[in-house]
């Protein structure tokens, strides 16, 4: 889901007062949000993009009809770009026509309930967004939270971006083992990261790349990225990005 994203505050704090120690973040205990995030053998689950497009129902592993709406919701909650009906059909094991009908019905139910979630068909795919009528509330919430301290999840995500930039959300999530959409929106709103073009690896994906900003350096009291501490053993899972590079 996405909502209006506001740029971070332009005035940088004094390096000494708000400087962030990445070593402390990287060497600390694991977050609670890591539990149950990946397979024990170190492999990553297949992404939606990897699933084959099928025109008809899949006989094996099809989601029960009563669970179809919930299954589609679950998939739509974790994608960071519109996903096609073919991909959704492959994920739930139902025909494209059935999936499309359920998506249209779901969008209607959300609108009728005045939900803050808006299911839209955009760019040949479907994705959840925040509803326009609540944009002011979302904006106020994001801006009001800019003075609070970053969560550990945000700090870890920021560390991954700092050491592997430019990098897309899927590869960040592969390292952290959890969905990072909400954390990424927070970091963008704080002005600590920004978009840096699109990814051409693999070709045609067009995933948005992110990098740190000048404000990030100011907060850490650094003159350039070259002054970041050596990674060493501080974040061993960072190599997971390269291991899944061919799969994303």
C-alpha cells in the first residue's frame, strides 16, 4: 500500500546530537519481526514474479473458494508494484476470469465500506493503495512522527541500503526476511533515502532502486559514504542479496 510521501525535513540536526551508530544496530540482537521469516535451509520463498502465468485453474494446490478473497488480499499486501491477473491466478490456483471477478468485487466492497484501503487496477496489474480521501490524515501522521526515534527495523533497513545502494525493496526484504514497505515509506518521509532510478537486473523488472541521501550522511556525521565503518562480520546476512540476485 502506498500513501502520499512527504520529503524529510530540510534542516539537518547537529551530527553529535542525533548521530546514529550503525555498529550498535548491526551487532544487536535480532528483531522480533525476524521470526518465521524464511526457510531454515536458508532459501527464500518464490516471489510473485517467479510464478508461471496460467490461463486456467491449477488442479493441484488450488486455494479453497471460500479462502480465495483472503488469499488474494494476502498476496496484494506484500507486493510493491501492481501484479497482473495472470500472476495472481498462478498464486491462488484459479482461472484468470475467476480472479478478475473477485478483484472487482473486492474493490467494490472496500469502497462501499469507506475503507482506507483502495484496490486499484493500474499499469496492467492490481495493487492496494491508501484511499485519496484520507490523504490528509496519512500526511499528518507521517509528518508528526518525524520527530520520533527510528525503530530498530527502520535502522536495520537503513543499514542494508547504506551498504548495498542502490538496491530495490525485494533485495532488502531478502536480507531482513520481512516485508519492508512500511519501513521504506518512513525512511523516504524522513528524507534519509530517495529513489535512484529503476533496476535492470533482471532486465524488464523496472523495480525502483533506493539510495541514501545527504541528510543521512549529516545525521551520521559523515562526509561521504566512504567513511562508513567496514562491514566485516557486523551484518552476515548481507550476502543473501547476491545469493538471490538471480531469483528476483
